[in-house]
């Protein structure tokens, strides 16, 4: 049987590092006079579980309104650079060249690109001109895990089938100066920018963690829980305050159902690579999975150091886990995104 093997994971971030203290000070300058409730909303910056994150532009870029045209132009430039950096590092770790890649899967939901990012990457790295391209848009924070599942399915199609999964989310560029709502404050307090790359190959044996299961669940009547609204000046963020409660009350049963389909139970899981979302979501995930407080240590440390990078975040968590060594342990990879959808995957080290 051909198993999809995860040969490498690599990440990249832009150069502008932002402390949470500076983020709060800058948000106060922008919003305090225009948002009567800003003093009541400001604690979200302190309680977000974020200390630093990385931005595609200097902080003063956010001091005045920007057009969607300008933001998307920057998105294209920075996304290409970060993807090229992450892809090069992941291929080097796997001992492969871009010309060895049979399929290129690219996940992003924070900008618009047509030709898509995968097509643009053909001029940056030496991919074959017959490489298959699979762009995935609209999966939001779940895109990393769902993209991993799609890539694993493609890699499992044949011995030696090589898939390069690329994920980039430049969440900071979706900031809307004109949006004085609570969701925009939450996004401003947690969003950061980052990219990731993973190499998967279909193999009967050999190195790399095996991706042994993947799947998803979409809750009915939940389109209003998370996503974008399209506004004159860009993407308007949608965050429902119900998200932690949905996780707390609904996640465990769906994880149990997913694992049971693959002959597993939660007791078979040794490690949890969860997209943290935010501090409250991390709390809810620990409760849902019967983990001790702080049990999602890697997820929380990534949130602390990088913020919420949407779909890319879970690969930063995986990268830290791999650095510690999987040592034959079984990992549940999980994230939530628009739909409202939970994505799952199982790795066996």
C-alpha cells in the first residue's frame, strides 16, 4: 500500500516584527477617538495570548486608510517572496529539487490572485512546465489542515508521487481602517503574517511521518460563524463570539467520529497539533480534548510568538513538534475555518 509521507515542513515570515504593546498603542491612536467603546475593547490585546507577530509592511502603513488595490498588490509581492523562501527550504530538507514536484497545492484566503499563486511560483522556482496546479481559496484558518489532507490524497495516488503544499496568509493586509466593529479589533489584536511549505511523497516505506487519515466536518447553518464579507476597501472579518462555545460543546464528538472511522480513539493520540485561533479557542480545545490547562503548549507558544496566521499557523506548530522529535508518536492535526468547518489529519511518526 502506498502511504503519503510527510518529508519536510518549513516556514517563513516577513521582516517587520511587531510587539503587542506597540500594536495596542498604535490601535489606540487609530481608534480611540472614533470608537467610543475602545477602552472596553482594548483588553483583547492584553488577553489575546500574543506577544509578537510579523507584518508584511511597516506599522505606520496602517495609520491611514488604504485601498484594496494597494493591499492586494502588496499581498502578491510578499506572498511570492515568502512562498519561494519556504518552498526552497522544504525541498532542501527533503533532498529534492523543484523539478521533482509532480503537483503543487497552494492555499491562501487573504488576497486575490489570478493567475493564481501556484502559476506565479513557476517563474520563481524551477518547476516542470507540466506540474499539476491546485489552488485552494476560501478555507480560512482550516486551510492548512484541509490542504494537508488534499495533498496527502494526491501523494497517495502512486509510488513516488511528489506533492509540494504551499500555504501563505498575510492577515495583516486585511486590516480596514474604516471598520470600527468588535471583530476588526479582535483581528487587529491577533492577526500576523506567515507562510509554510510541506513536501509529501507516496511511498511504501522510508523516512517521514505517514499521513494515515484526513477528514473534515462542517456544522449545519453556520455560514455566519467565520469568514469574510466583501467591502469597498477589502475583506471585512467575520468572527462570531460563539466560536469557543461551538468548540467546547461540539468538537469532541466530531473528533471521536473522525477517529472511529479510521479505527482510532482519542486515547490513541499522543500529541495535538492544533491551530490555536486565539487564547479562548485554545482554552476550549484543551477542554474538549480533556487536556490539562496549558496542554497545547506548542500551539500556545506559536500564538505567543507569531499570532494567528490563519491557515499557515498549524505548520508552525508542526515544525516545533518535529524539532522536538515525534519518536513514533501519533499526532492529531486540527484547525477550524469558515463553513463553519473543522479539518483533521493524523500523522504517525
